[in-house]
């Protein structure tokens, strides 16, 4: 008795081949660990933040003030934000301006976070609804952008800024931007 061939038998091998191709393409990228960003080399999107009590805020003109700076998206409920905080404080102590965007956080928690761990930010804005983060393509906090003096995004880093990230990614980008 002859068995009839079912085309459904081809689906699993085809799916497997597709995954293999996607993995191979991903491994061929310049930096397979970096999340892609369509904003690199483009003007930073609009800054749409509310004020945080007791803190200076910033706007889009601040990003085009002629100085190289960082824009850091953070939240008090974010454990990796605690991990990166000493590194941000060290960068601020070196004179690198850091503009903080407090993402979907309660104001009293955000202020408590800064009071407890220190405040590395030149200015802080509140993105309560997450709209600015959406415009900037933020995947999740923490996320940091290096902005040149004209407001162009030079580097995007998703995840906590650690000493390794500073030495391997941020310092070289700062040197290319002429800020270090």
C-alpha cells in the first residue's frame, strides 16, 4: 500500500532553515550584541518631557547647544539603572553632561532614587506616558544616547553603562566626537 506524500511534512524543515538563515545574518553584523537603531547619524527626535520637581529640565535646543552630551532613559524601578548609576556619576564628574529622561515612574520614587544614589544629571525631564521614549526607539530602560553638539545621535546603547561599556564603546565614540 503506497503512502501519499503530504506537503505539510515540508513545513518543519522550511521553518528550521529560516531560523538558521536569520541566525547567520545576525552573526554577520558588525556588532551582533548591539540593538539596531535607525536614528544613528540623524537628528535626535523631539524632546517632550515634563518637569521634575526641584530639577532643571531640558528641551530640543539643549541637544543642539554645541556640546557633546548623553541622554539617559532611566527609572527608579529599573534594577539595571542602579547598576549603571555609579558609572554615570563618574562620567558626570569628568564633566560630561548627562540629561536624564525619567521613564514611566512615580515622581516621589524618582526623587528618592536620586537622593539615595546621587544625581549625575545636568537636567532631568519626566516621560510619564513613555511617548518620548517611543519616538526615540527606546526598547527599555536603561538606554543611553550620545549626541553631538548639533543634536545628531552618534551612538545608542541599550542596557546599563558599565566600565566595560565606557572603555569599549563610549570612550572611542566620545573621542571621535571630540569630547574627550
